[in-house]
C-alpha cells in the first residue's frame, strides 16, 4: 500500500528572459487556482525588456499571491535560472513551468494530490497547445503519447520542462549531480529526469496535471 501524508505546500518557479509578451498570462493562470500556490517565484535572467516591470506590477496588484522576484545575473540560460528558483523555494514541492505556460486552474490542486504519496519525487503531465487548431483533439493525442511513453519506459523516465514538479528534498539530494550545461547544449528536463532515475527517485506521470504552452 502506498504511504500518504498531509497535503504538501507547493510553489511555482518560472524562469524568465524577455517575456513581456507572455509573463502576464502566465502569472494570471498561476494566481487563478482552485488551490492557491504557496509562492510563485519568477527568476529574471538578464531581461532587457519590461518583464521585471510587469512582475512588479503583479506583486503590487496581488499581494496575497506571494509572488517573489529573483534575479539570476551570473549566468544566462534555463539551468542557472531554474537552479536559482529551486534553491530559493521554501515549499515542500516546487513546480517548474515556462514563462509562456498557462497552467490549468486545477494544476496546483493536482500537484498537491500527487505528492501526498511519499514515494513520489517528481511528477509531470500533459501539455495543451493553446495556440493551435483542434485543441481538444491535439491534447488527446499528446496525452496519449506521453502517458504511453512513460508507461513503456523501463530504463529511464520523462519530465517535461514546461510542466513539472519536484519534491524539494529530492532536488537537494541531486542538485549537485545535474549537468550545469554551460554550453547550453542539453535538454535540461531530460538531464534532470535521468539524474533522478539513476538515483532511484520516482517520477510519475499524471494526466490531471495539465499545462498549456
């Protein structure tokens, strides 16, 4: 029988580089949750547009949303921005999405439910492409492919960078083992998933953990 615990706290990390066209919609979705996130962390990675200004406006407009704005200025790229957010998070579980992701209104609730199970170290879910025709049909195909890939994989697991969550304790266990990818040549979500799999940390796929991109 799977062991369970109380509902975990959940944060959302959003790496951001020149995201003025998408960050507002992303934050709107993160705020409009049936189960509010405990914190929303935007990591600005040397943006030279109005990304930071928009995030600051949201901080003032939604003080109860617990939006934190961090700055990663030492290195450019998704890995250093992700690591900055993960390391600063204060919650039991840390979600990671892209700045153009639009999470479903039940996303945080789904993550809380998944991580009630103590064996779960990370989770990922399907993606809805919100700017393509035949959205529902495309989503069904995408979900079917992703769930099948996860079920059939025996020597690895998948995490999707635009829609993932990791237990904070698992992150701190493997954060020195992941590839820092200074040459920006790797898919950081694949590297993270492989590192977790190699260290016997369980990754699950849940169809209720839906994010649009």
